[in-house]
């Protein structure tokens, strides 16, 4: 009889504890739901596409006027190449013409040269006009990755192992890479501020870099921000 009473009392206590615990959990869930309702944002209204940022700087450089830049920003990716490739190519060739004149040559003397990825002007501007980042499931994710100098010529830029435009990592210097693709030619250094006459002064413009190096030290976990420098 005493044993039965003890078991009964234990069962009652356990049930009471379970009830209280569940009741507390319900209170916690209710409080969390209320907090979520308070924090919920209001998404009502009409929204419109305002910008793309798959490849920073491309729209700025290759669209010649503000109206074209704004239009590019609100164009859906599937229509970008068709609508903007020709204009991008004309702008690219026009920039080469302008530099030719500035250097004392005729416009015909300085044309776009196939770049380190082997892309001609039409193909390159077709890629760049579509402001998206491609995904290469079976390749390295990179904005640009030099080769390994397989032909032992001292240049790692234009070897077959070069990979480009397969995505973008947080350590990619996308502005410099874009400038190299646009103005660097087959070796990647066509206009790099060279001193061609040996007088210690640059005779060619520096078009393959913005002169700003990546100094950040990102981490491998979200949000990938390193310590301030």
C-alpha cells in the first residue's frame, strides 16, 4: 500500500512537472510569435528593379550616358546582351580610339586586342553586357585565375590553364580584372603605364588597374568580414 502511494505520488509529480514545462514552452512560443510579429517588415506597395551588381563598374565604363546606365540597371538579365552588347562594343572601341589620339596615333592604329581569355570584342562585350555571375559547377569559382606557365614563356596570363568569368569570390579584385580584360590585350599588360623610350616617364597610359589593392582580410564564415585595418 505504501509502495502504491509512493508510485502514485511520483506519477502525479511527474505529470505536474510535464504540464508546467509544456505550459512554459507554450508561453515561450507565444512570446516568440509576438516578437516576430512586431519585427515583421511591411512589404506592401509597388517595387521596381533599380540596380544590378553582378560585375561592378561595367555599366559605368561601357554605357556612355546616364539614361543608358539607368536603363541597363532595370533591364532583366535575359535581355541585356541583346539590348546592350552593340553599344558596349562601340564604346570599347571608342575608348581605344580616344587613347590612340591622346598618344599621337590615328584611331585606326590602336584597336581592341583579343584579351587574356582569347575573347574578341564582340564576345567579351556580350558577356559583360549581361550583368550576372555565371556558375561553373565543374570548375573553379573565380573572376580570373592565371595559368601556371605551362609553356615556360615566363607569362602565366595567356596559358590554356587560365580560367575566367566562372563566378566571383570576395578576394577577387573585380575592377582590375575587368580593366585587364578590356585593355590588357593578349598578355594582360598592353596598357600598363610602360616606359617605352627608357626616359623614366610612362609613355603608355595605365589602363589595367585602378591602383587600389585589396587590403581586406576576409574570413571563411558569414558575413566574411575580417578585423578592421
